[in-house]
């Protein structure tokens, strides 16, 4: 697919101040706030480095977690959670915000760039404005968590205008946030020439290319917990894939829809009709749809639960399916062997429990051995592939969980739509 948006290469940034939206929403240790995985920071480096090499001054920004910028709303939520009223104080609220400061990101980014990253105390307040005004070409400033501003998630034009006023060019490279129309991901593009960075370009070229003109056969592997969270993906991939493989918790709804006994497995009874329709639709379209033929069941949802293997649709009461079985593994691994492209979204089982990670691991291994273009979307799927040690064997692991899902659903991404067309 031809990427049809302007990128940093299409715009002159020399001597200019560039507002760069990154996805620095990194996982942190709850106690020490240490960054536990810096892959999102690393993913932003090529664009930052390019802008610096071109002689730009970079004003980076990002959200981190879900801070509540209004004390009243925060207090209300705490009360609803049943917190002791004595503990619902402005001081505690302020601490909850401090825990989501981007300062640890500034530190890590400094290490990775080998250059000091200046940290602002606010987003568009006096500190950020002054530091942005004084910023020189080759320097990097990081604004505070964009969600500390009430207007961020509301895409408030006033906030967008203030952010834009600090810079002359807007570059978005926050693929993980492009499915949200927020002030820093879309609103600012109203006020500045807006282009994408290399990460967004790469994500859209690879995933978009696989959706628009895949090397065939295209095999889509869909799993994860619920059918209901994957409807859009299933609908869209059913239109373009040659084979669809269903695993994970959603498989039990398909099984129940065909009259199978699923015991205490994850079941969305409201979606049985839909599952049945999908099976019929696949048959009518000539899309091969594979469902598990056997399953690993457990007597509890626990890492040390007692387990056994049974045929699909024959799960006794008191037991629940937590992984695909060995016959299914064989079937699925066979189905990807000669694929041209594999798009995988959703683990095959509860991979977080080693005893039930076998199916996910086997599929990951099969993908690592194919010649196919292999694309992993979805936050948990990416984590699974990484955790199981196959990350470097895949063509592409998306950095955006929700964003990659919405992209695979065929939805327009507001953070991309707002950029200048090439
Ligand atoms: P992704 O983030 O890749 O889109 P999902 O969020 O849809 O994936 O699903 C991931 C979760 O699904 C994992 O936490 C995994 O434990 C869970 N899961 C997979 N199979 C089952 C199952 N059989 N029963 C319950 N949960 C499951
Ligand atoms: Mg998930």
C-alpha cells in the first residue's frame, strides 16, 4: 500500500520548533515508578533523531496512564470505590498525578539519545511555555503528561491552540494513540502543518499493506478473551482473509453456538447467534474458518489448576477451557505453514499461566518458522509473543494495542486522518 500522508521527510523543519506527539505510555513499577519496558520510547527514537539531525528543536509530548485532572471527579471516583473519606484529600489526588509524571520518561529518553532532555513542569502552563520559547535547534523538551489538562481527552480547541502556539510544525508519531481524537493527537493539526513520523508510517505501511493487498494466502488468527471485543476485526477480516483461525476464550462462544457443552468456560451467550452467522458467512464466501477440535480444560481459573484434554464441545460442568488442545495446535500450525501473510490478534489461551500457554507458544513458534509476513496486533498478543521469546522472529509487532485493533477493523484513525495528504 502506498502510504498517503506527508511525513517528516516532506516538510522543512530546519531551525523550526516541532511539536512531536509520541506514545510514551510506558508500563511502570507501581512502587518505584521505574519503567519496566521502554520499547515505546525506543520506537520514537528514529523520528526524534531525524528531527534533531535536520536542525529542529523538538517539543515532545505524550499522555501516560489515566490521570484524573479534576479533583472533584477524582474525589467522587474514590468515594464510589468505598475509600475512607479521610483519605480523599487534595494531597492524595496530587500524589496520584505525580505518579503519572513523565519525568522518568525524560530520564530514559536522555539516556537513549545521549543528550539531556529538558522536562517541563506543565503542558501549556508558564513553565512549558517559557522552556519552549527558549528551546534551541538540536534540543529536546518534554512536556508534562498531556492528560493533566482537562481539555486533552475532550479535544478542546483552546488547549490544542495553546500547544500549537509553542511550535511551527506538528509531527505525530504516537501510533498507540491515533485511534483517539484528543487535543494532542488530532486537535493541534488544525493549527499547524501536520505530518507523520516514521513509526506511524511503518505501522500503517505494514498493517495497511497486509489488509489492502496481502501476499496470499492471508491467514487471520483471532483469539483473546471475548468475541464481543473482536466483532469489528472478525467482520473486516472475513472480507479479506483466505483462512480464519479462532482460538482463545472466544472459541467457546462459537462452540456453544453449535450446540457444544462448554462447562464453565468464558461464554458470551448474547453473541452465539453472531458466531453462527459468521460460520455461515465464511462458508458462503469460501473462507476457511477453523475452530478448535480439542481443548485444555481446568478445574479452576488458576495457574496450578488440575487440567485435562477433552474434545471441543465436551467440557464437563465445573471445568473451563483455558487453552487449545494438541490436535488443534497441529491443525492451526499446519494452516499457517504455507501462508503468505499471517495477521494474529488475540492469544490462543490464558498464556499468563505457563500451564495454559502451550497453544499460544506453539502458534508463535509456527509463525517464527514460516516464510510468511507475520503481523501481531493487540496489546496482549504482543506481550505474549514477547514473553514467550518469539518477538524478533516476527515481521512486525504493532506498538499500538487499541489502535492496531481499530485499524484492523477498517476504521478511520482520527490521529492519521488529520495529517496532511501526500
Ligand atoms: P489482545 O490484547 O491481543 O487484543 P485480548 O485482550 O482480546 O487480546 O485477550 C487477551 C486475554 O485473553 C489474555 O489475558 C488471555 O488470558 C485471555 N484469554 C485467552 N484465552 C482465554 C480463555 N480460554 N479463557 C479466559 N481468558 C482467555
Ligand atoms: Mg487486550
